C-alpha cells in the first residue's frame, strides 16, 4: 500500500511527527508520502518521502492543523481539489474532517472557546467510544456527507460520504497516550492540558475510528 498523508502539523513534534507515526502504523503501508502545502518549514520525521504535490496512493489521510477553515488560506484550495479528485479511500481528522465537509457543501463555525478533553462519542449504529478532542471550529452542516456519530459538545463528530470511500472524525484518534506524552514532554501541552486527557478513558484509535483491520 502507498499512503499519502496531507501532513498539516508537520512543524510540530508531538501532534505532527508522533501523531503521523501513530496514524501510519495502522495502515502498515509499504510507502508513505508526506505533503504539507501549508508550510515550507517542517520537522525531519526520519521516515516517509516528502513531496511537493499529491502523488498516486492507495489511501489518503488529511490530518489536523493549527490553521482554520473559517480563516481560509490559498493552499487550502489545493487540498479541496485533492478531495474532489481522489478515487481511493480518504480519511479526515479534525481539520481534515472540517475541510472535507466544506468541500462537499458543509458549513464550519468557530466557537468562542476551545474544546480540549476526552469525550464520549455516540455512533448512529449504537457503538460508543471515548476520544480525544482538540478543536475550536465545528462542522454545523455536513453538506453531502452523512453524519454517523455525535458528542455532547459536537453534534457532528464523524461523517461518511454516502457513495464514496470518505470517512471523517472531528476527534483525534491518533492521540493515544504515547502521542500525548510526547506533546507534553516537548512543550506542546502544559500540565493542566495534559491532565485533561484521561488516558484510561480512551477507547479508540485510528483503526477503530475508521474501521481498519487491527495492526
């Protein structure tokens, strides 16, 4: 498998480098390509091939970002083009969830406060998971996407396209304990923020969130 990661936290040690490593782990790809259209400055991950434009792949993941859909930047047009043209399974996390919803006619709004905590997510199929949320913007209209899960603070917590292999989650299934610890140790989170993520509550990961085969 060839995996293309639209790596929008490439300048960060924890949620970027460690987070992408956790995402990639669940796909077990033979080749990984890292595309970061938002920046020319990125950390050296020590793995994967950095590319300047999307390449052919068997699956695509769009990560979270410190940027905002409600504060549009020109590079986001390139991501929307990829969303509309990709034929392989596409997965969106946090910002990825939001920009995919935007691409399919949805609407995103910015809340007055951040959401940084572990919360219960209820699937329309009756399943429940506890997941890490870290966001301020919310999808309030999913456009052409079907809403498949909700949380108390976030009505549209996960989506699926009705006819295309496109799956999105507002939460961060990659922020397992190891990723959170890296983020804390490198200063991306302070002690109060780290304590808000109660590791023992987490019951999801990338494979669970997207229905992948366990690795």
